[in-house]
């Protein structure tokens, strides 16, 4: 089972979040469970090649 880190918060009654690896692609849900399902869906879309020019975040070791 793979896991992915995500960032989330509640704003005006909606749960909003994004996958840490893909900060430019946010989604939302009326519940935390719905947000998680939407994050899984967006992960599938982003990694399938269906969305062109996907930007990712990464870490760089500089020393």
C-alpha cells in the first residue's frame, strides 16, 4: 500500500487540500472523507499522464 502526504484545512465549511508532491493541484470536499477520495482521484489523473505538463515539488540536497 502506497501512501502520499497531503496538506488540508477547513475553510467556510469545505475541506480543501492538495498532495504535498503536487502543490499546484488543489481539490475540496464537503467532508474530510470526500476530500481524501478527491485527492486519490487527482493523484490518479496526475500520474496517469492524462494531464499534460504536470508540475511537481521535490527536495534538493545542496550540501
